[in-house]
C-alpha cells in the first residue's frame, strides 16, 4: 500500500474518531476513572489483607502505576476492534466487494483504518500516562527516556499483533454468519492472559511457564513492564523479536484463511 494512501486513510479515520469531542472526553475521563478506581480499591485490599510489601514482584506504588499504564496501553493496543473497520462486517454485509476493486491491499487498507481510529487512545495514553507517572511515582520504578522509547516500540508491535490475532477470527465470517462472539472471546482471553486484568507475575509459577509460550504476554504485560524499567535492552530486544515472530505466524494464517474464504465469497451481503 502506497504511503500517501496509507496516510490519507489514517487521517480520515482519525477525523472520524475525533468528530464528537465532548463524547471523547466524557468517555476518556469516566472510563479511565472507573477502571483505575476498581483496580485501586482491589489492590489496596490485597496489600492490606496480606500485609506484604510486594505482591507479584510489585510494591503498592508500582502496582498502582502499572494499572494506570496498562489501562491506557490496553486502549491503544486494542483500538476500535468492534468498529466500522471490522473485516467480518465487510464480509457479512457484502462491503468487501468494493475493496477487492481498489488498487491497494485489503489488509493494508483495513490496518490503516485501524491505525487512524487509534488517535483518541493515543491522546489519552500521552496525557493520562504523563500525569500518572508524576502522581504515582514509585521508588522501585525506573522510568527513563530509554525505557519509554523501548516501551513505545513494544506498544506498536503489540497493536499489530492484536490486529493480526483478530484477523483470522474475522475471516471465519466467510463460513459463518456471525463471528462477534469470537471477537469477544479474543478480547477476554487477551485481557486475562496478557496481564491487563491481573499482573502475570501474580500467577502461579507453573502458569507463568505456560504463559511464556503464548503470544498474549506481548500485548500488555511486556510493553508496560518495559516502560516501567523492568526490562534490559537485551531482554526487550528478545521479547520484541518473539512478538514479531508471532505477528508473522498470525499474518500467514490470516492470509491463508482470507484467500481460501474469498474463493467462496459471493458479495451478496445482507
């Protein structure tokens, strides 16, 4: 896909995403306050009940900062997964037909739409992330320009990985009328096994060994731990390489399903 077309598509989606600015700020403030408030009270109760200074390798201050960042990173990584750019919606409604006539890659066009819709989440990540870093500073957190830069690259890789994990699921729409439940399942599994709901270091040792072989840790856990200064450049490089290998694997799977499914696509829609 040509860079000019990519940039134009992203710009159009960004303007659509920011069309209702009052709704953006209400949703941003209310949702973030609700999610972080729940995490605050739950983990305050956990630390008070256990009487321990660290839980899952995180102190009280580090745990609060972790949840503030993972909530914001999670919004950026997931993006507008149930929005107008959904591949399954194009297949089910017959909208895929017009994309097949475009002189551009369908996957590239849909990912450009996905990236453009991330603009509100990017603003929230920058604004609230900076505020959280100052307000929830912890002595055992080593935030630095290097850790933030490495974390930013990991977040971008995580966003691509999340999109690629969902692409094959959406391609099931070639054979099934409704795949919304698969997308919901992907969201729940990714949040649970990716460290968004519970830090992976709080899982039992045997479960952590299993999670190390799955792609979900690279969606939320690794990017946030990198930002918090818990990863050396060597560890970060290794984790990034593994995440990109998972991206390649899911990209091949998605390409295979899309090519097989497009052979039976009729373009009728609903």
